[in-house]
């Protein structure tokens, strides 16, 4: 069980009107200048992430951090106001949502472009290296053991 710091009053986590949060927005994954900041209240976040845009994976993106300069690096991050967990393995989201409720944290789960594909791209070199120690192994076994995919997703 995660314990809240003593200096934080639990009611702050249950507040209906928490302070605004700031995200940094990008236009695509190769963004070089991360200078578009968006300040949002909870309702804004829910509205923005309630719809997944259909299109190429390389499109609008965000990071929960604010940076001291234009580069998106951990060394230039000055503030992170939102916890973001990325799950690409097909895990059931209900336990995560249940845990958020237990902790009395606000949260939501949204889907991204990854859910619009029926193929997984992997790097050849790590797979070939794995095959040296698993000569009878299958792609499905590799995806489960090395990538953490649930069997249903690994099977396709």
C-alpha cells in the first residue's frame, strides 16, 4: 500500500477543484522544440483524452512535464504534475482503475494509436539474440517473455 507523505493532507487528493495541471504538447514524435505548454483543469483533460484521433501513430503528442528549455530530457524537466503510465502489453485496465480508487486518486484510462493496429513491430537483433538461447522458441513466446505481452495479444 502506497503511503501519502505526512505533509500532504488526504483531502487534497479528493478535492473537486484541484489546481490546474500543465502538459507540454508536441506535433509529432520527432518534435525538437517542446515549447507548447497547455494548462488544464481536470475537466479539460477528460475532454481531450476522451476521444482517440484515428490516423498515423506519428501525430499530436504530449508529455506530463514542463521543461526549462526547448529540449525534452529528464535533466531539463522542472515540473511533472501528472502521473502517466503507458501499457502496451494488453493488460486488463480494471485492476489499475480499482487501485486508483483505493488510493483516492483521480485518474482515467485512455487509448492511443497502438490499439488501431493488428501487427507488432520488433527489432530484429534482440529477437535473433533471444533465438540463440531459445532455438525452438516462437515469436509468441518472445513477445510474452521479453515484451511482456499477455498471451491473447501475442497470439494476435
